[in-house]
C-alpha cells in the first residue's frame, strides 16, 4: 500500500462500539444476535481486532491512514470518539489523527485543491476546541466554535452572552 500510495481507512473500534451502545435497536434484526447481551458479546472480538489492526497500521512508515466513517444510525456525531480511540487506544500520533481527517482525506478524494486546508481559494470549515488536542485528544469532544461555508453555527462565547 505504501509503494502504490494507497489510502486506508481503518476503524478503531468505534463502529462496533456503536453496535454495543445501541444493542437494543440491533438485537433480533437481520445479521445481529437475538438478544442485547448477544450483540454485546458478538462485537467484543471485533472491537479488539479493529484496534489491533490500527495499532499495526500506525507503525507502517509512509502508510496513508485517512479518517472516515461508516456513518450508520447511532454513529453520527461520534467522530470525536474515533479520534480518541485512534490516539489513546491505538497509538496514533494526535497530529496524524487530525491531519487524517482534513488534508489527507481531501487528498484521498482528489479534492485537495478545494478542501482540507485553510488556504486562499479553498473552502474552509473551521472548528475551535476548548483544549489542546495535541496534548489531550479528548479536547475534540469540546467544540466551542463551528463555521461552515463562512456561516458561524456555534460560538460558545457569543452564545453564553446571548
């Protein structure tokens, strides 16, 4: 993959953790265990295998690991947990995790000339965090500012005074 410049988007267990967190909704449906306990038990090995796979991947020099999501029901809005899992549980460098979701993901989609960086002429969606994610990756849970397409959707300081 390194030689060919191929991108990889491994999950760090968050997808399977989602099944466990939402086991009541999955139990008894096609392809899932009949009981909530069965769903939880069935995905324990998958969670560990996902994390081990990423632990190995981050050790491969030059491997292009991007950040993505399967975006299924219950997983939307849990991207912060995937960042945390990648850094805390799988040994990914915090900066590499953040870059994987921005410029590297844009590059992988062939859109680096449009998105993925803050630069003149590029579309820039920006967030600000309460904390320093390079020192404490859990800061990605504390979003205090969101701007998309030049429109501010969240501004904690402004919202507190409104």
